[in-house]
C-alpha cells in the first residue's frame, strides 16, 4: 500500500466545487475537502491508518483525469480542480454503497446509513423475480470471551489488517485470503484466534466500521436487545497498567464497562491499545 | 525464530527439500536467520530481504505435495520471515495453488473454458481426460487459443508441468513470408541455440545500442513512435526516458510475460520460438534506462516458454551477453525468471509487481507510476515481449525505416492472435492499417458455416464488432474511433452457428472469477453483472430496466475501479448487447 506523502510546510491551492482551498503540500484531496467544510463519505479511510483506497466511496472528479480518483489517498497538487457533487461522483458513491449493501449486512455500519439515504442507494434492487444474489453469509466466529468476528458484516476495508500489521500492532495475525467476492479476512488456514499470532490487542475491533469485529460484551448485549448507546456514558481516563500513559475511553452502560476505546488523535496511542487497556 | 508465531504443523521432508532446492537455485541459503537479526522489522525491510522468494517457494510446495499444507506454510514462513497469515493470503490468491488437501494424488489437468475453447468443445476434451483417469480442473484461458481446446498439466510429486500440445511440431501460418519482421526468426532459427540466433542477426542490435549509447537509444525509440502492445498503447520512448531520468535508486526492467487475456497467445509463441530476442531486448532496455536488474514474470501455465527463456538466459550469461559487462557494453545487466501461479490480474503491471514481491497480486493505485515507483517501489520499465521485440528493428534499421511500415500514428507491425472460427488459426504479423477483412482472409476466412456473426477484438477486456466492420483498418486510431480496441491483439471470429449468449455469459463469469476483490466496484460489480446475464439467459430476454442496470454497473466499474480489470469488465458484454448478439428486449 502506498503511504501518504509527507506533509510539509509548503502550501498548495486547489479548487473544490469552485472554491479555492489552501492546504499543506502532501495533504490529500480528502483533507482539503475537510478544510473546505465539504463532508465526504469514507469507509476504508481512517486518520490513524495508511490510506488503502479500496472502498472507492470517497471518489471525486478531478479535471484531466479520465476516471474518478480516491480523495483519501490522492495528494492535492497545486492547481487541481476537483468536483465532489457531480452526477458521476454521486452515481459512483451510490453504486458502491448499493453494491456493499447487496452483499453484506450493513445494519450496524451506522456511519454509512445517512450516506445511503443521501445518494438514494437501494441495495435490494439486484435480485429480480425470485432470482437471488450472492451474499457473504457466514456464521459468527466466537472463539473466546474478548471479541467476535462476523464476516457477513465485513466490507473488506482492510482496516483490521492494517491495524494488526504495519500500521499499528506488527502482529500480522490476519490477512486477506482468497480472491474476488470470496476474499475474506483470515488467519492462516482459518485457524482460531487462540491458535494464531493474535495478541488480543483489539486494535482490529477498534478500527472496524461495520460491527464485523465486536467486543463480546457488545455482541452479547445486542443479541438480547440490550445494547443501548443512548444510555451509555463515556469516561476518559489513563490506563494504569504501565507507564506509557494511554488514554482510555470507558463506555459504560448500567454501571458496567461494555467497551474500551482510545481517541484516534491521542498523541500516545493514535487510537490503538494493548490487551490490558482494551480488555483489562 | 524471533517474533513469528507459528503453529505446530511441520513440513514433510519432501516439502522442505523442495523449498530448499527452489531457494538454492536462486542462490538463497534456505537457513533460518539467527535470532539476533531482525529479518522482518516491518513492511519495506521485510520486502527488501527475502519476501520476493515467496512465490517460487509456494510453487515448490504445491509441486511437492499437491497442495500448500499448513506445515509447508510454516516452513516457508520461517525460512523467508513472512507471517504465516500473509503467506496463506498469498497462496490462496492463485488458481494453481490449492490450500486444501487434494482428493487425488495425480497430476491436475487444467482445461480451458474460455471463448475459443468453449466453441471448440472443451467439454469433450475434459470428458476424455476424465475417462482416462485424469483429474480435471476447469479454468480460465491457458493462452493456446490457436489450438483450442487447450490443456495444461500441472505436475505433482516432483513431476514437471507440461502442455501436451507442445510435443506437436510447430508451424507459423505465414512461414516463409519475406515481409515478416517480428516473426522472421520463428521456425527459422533454432530457439535453443545462441549460435543459431546469432547467425540470424541476433545481438546485432545490442552491439549497435552499445555503440550508440543510452541517450541515442532513447531518442531512437521515441522517434520510432513505438507504443506498448499490451493494450494501453503507452509510448515506449516516454516510459524508458522517465526511468532513465531517475537516479540514486536501483532500477529494474521487467518483461511482462503474464499474458492472460483470453484469446491472447502471441507472447507465448515469441518466447517459445525466439527467446533470445526477449533477452537481448531486455538488455537493451537495461542499457537505455540504466537499470541493472532484469525480471521476467511469466504466467505459470507456460512451461515451454519458461524453459526456453531460462535456456536463453543461461546461454547468454555463459557467453558474456548478460552479467557485469553485458556484451561488452560496459553496462551490468542480468535477468531472473519468476513464475506466476494463475491469476489474470497479475498481468496488470502493479499487480505483477506485488505478486513478484511476494504479496497478493492486487493492483496499486496510480499515481505514482511504475517509472518512479515500480518493482520494490523503485523505478521500473515494464514491457511485454512483443513491444520489446520491436526495438530490434528500431535500433538496427533506425526509426525512419521502422516507420515505413504501418501508419503515421500507428507505426510498425502488429502481432494478431487469430482464433475461433477461422480457417487457419494462429499468430499473424501484419502492418498496422491492414483491414480486419484482409486479416481474416489471410487466416483462411471464416470457418464453421462461413457466415460471420461477430469478431471479438482485444479479448475479454475488448469488444465485439459485427460483419460490417470488415473494412476497419487495424490501427490504434481507427479502432479507437470505431469504439473498439486492438487490445492485446486478439481477433476471435464467430460464425452464425455460435450461440453468443453462452460466450458472453462466460466472459462475465471470467471477470467474476478473476477480480482480485480489492475494490468494491469490481469485486461486487463483476458478480452482479454475471448474475444479471445468467438471469437473462434463463428468461431468454433482458428487460429495459435490467439493461439499464448493466449500464449503471458498468459506469461505476469504469469510473471508480482501481485498475483496468474493473475498467473493462463490462466492455465486451455491453458491445454484445449493443450489437444485438444476445437477448435484448423481451420478445
């Protein structure tokens, strides 16, 4: 995967939807959109991971480019003219969301729901007159008490692989296996997590955008209809296990810790934790 | 071992020995590095060390045991310092590698099911192989469309891979034609003899290039107007110039010998029958660009071409034509061969780099381009054999004489792969500008019932044209203007007796099978497109709404896919619908 270019002090100016935007050289088009206050859907992008530009939901129209370009990874170059709301852009974003929804369960991919509404995505229109479409339909993998894997919700955004590998943990317990629609996130030969290199840092859970990876506590509560984010409080504290000083956000429901995260902009963790902080 | 976690499975003696042998043949000591050396600190460092030996090691495992076993993966992981999950991810990417124990202990007989073999009756071939006890694997194009239906045998237990048809005598349809340029040595010079190659003008171009110097070679290639023959038609001179202008990092010349476009077999014939020309022109590319490292990435289904190229490399090296002072040019250049393992996508140049480096063959986003960030992230000139072969005439005759053939905007000659319902299928060479009709005549006209229904131009990634296109001049500019493509030189004819629906549904299935799965538009779009066509076939018609859906899906694949596979996955399907070759509106 190509890493993001280094951000320097030199500024470049690009035009987005007719509006000039100045960003540091090396910033992405997506960063420029954020700067300009233009909301852009993303799925495989995260501020604490190297862009892999695989989901294509953030594509924009770039003058002079035959195809649309992924804004999350394309560095802004001086003089670029970008459009984010043309019929072509809207069509591609709608189709990407539709395609995903037609193949996997997006019910817990809450960040995507308003985009699906905004672009009019209708994932159900692919089957026709009793003709069914292929979906990822696999039993939930529950192999321990810490977290579960439900690949029927997986959009193959590669975030968990990146977090397990080069971008955070350097454990490399999981990778993409197989090809095409049959590609899955997997350990070697699909061995169970306890038999794999997994160290239970939970950083894959931390970056998963669709609920395919989930704390066992959250999964159990959802199964009995008791998962109530609106009743949860979040308390920030510092992990007490060692001297590193990781910030923890404790998500508490009914006086019980149901999930632990770390702010992705935290200077120590960049959102990533170890088993002690994550599952303590 | 340092910090790799390996399960309890261990490789068998034969698996370990096969991997050791594969590595030793590439001058790699198959011994686990001592613990003090952190071999795989992170991505780039691991990559630079040994990761690129993963593909050869996996081939060795597959051949030794008939599959990639957990013990085998652990052994390779330990020796190469690759995490087992990643090694498994790579192994499971390729058609020629099995990651489940085989249910038979013999060789695997790969039978092609793509268009040319489909209409030549691959099912009869498969049935006869099964009847004689062979284990059949139905799969994509094997690059032998001129002798369809095609068969490739994958050996096991130390037995080599082979193609039964390679034992048959080879004859070029245009043998003896004095106008041949790229094919002039084929069937004339002995492909296994450097002496014979030399006697037919071999290595004159490299010697001349050495006298001219890199700058003059770059100028000549640019002036010739030579463009890439793989389908994208990028100017070769521009590519080489860009690599030449890079400095401070190792540089590479890669021969893209992974031709897998259904209907394409030109590079196979060139490599099998004129392998020294590939080696010589790669050396010229190295001289011109300042690259010292040559790599041949060849598809795994081409055992004869692989052997011939290796023979040519060995002979050239022994004669001092490769090595520290290639042919006395003062430039050091050598070549290594890497075999692919069954993945159409690896013909895409950046997927090829990832595959060769030991990663999954997933294309990279561009920019950056290979000329600055190619193999191992370093400047790389990547060309296919046909493109490279043109350089011989450009150097020895000069660009003006080279441009005397073909048209102003498409100079030179073109190799065309004639298959399907033509009188004499095979590889042809004609000047750019020859019409489609004249080419079909040259190949013996339309076979079958003699009535032309359609021609598939450029392969599965190309498009169909109808009988009204026989006057189409075969140039880059004319085909583009006509809304079709020369692509990789596929010209596959169908007479009116062929059920085109079967052909088109199979093309859609091909893309469904061959999508790498990385980006959403192609991973899901190729599946939905195929499902829509299967449904159409069952109902016998395609409603206007479903026809519109195909266009909508095509639009996102063209606009938002990462690479050319997604960009072209709907091209042939849509052209078939537009031409009315398959069911359109309900009756």
